[in-house]
C-alpha cells in the first residue's frame, strides 16, 4: 500500500510540474516502520486482547476476594469498550469495502 501512495504522489508531482515548469513541493510523509493501516489495526487488536485478559484476571481476583469491586468493574468496562472499538472499526472497514465494490468501473 505505501508503494501505491508513493506512486500517486510522484504522478501528482509530475502533473503539477508540467503546468508551471517548476517542480512541485514534496510533501513530508511519515514512513516509520509499522505506521501503515494494517499495523495500526493489529496493534489495536493486540491492545483489545490484553484488556480482555486484564478484565478476566481482575474478575478472578474479585471472586477470590483479592480485588476491590470497583477495580473489577473498571477492568471489565475497559475490556468491553476496547472490544466495541475494534468491532466498530471492523464494521467501518467492511462498509468501505462494500462501497468500493459497488463503484462503477
């Protein structure tokens, strides 16, 4: 995917320079490793899984009487919110994919 974006930017610079005779400015793009969309989604899923594990651990501690009820509720609530965020992103990605598929060529 980053290669396609770079190709599009190069094509844009070519088109812009042909009209004015001067090279178009080169925009700064963050090319840090792991900065693509797939890495972001993977990281978000990993964080959601970790929040789920923490919620389960706090629940077990609460049942054993080793944790405060408010800590258990906060950990479970955090896991639930994290899962809802992942599901929301998944739904939006599927919706975007379906819209792209419906586009006329």
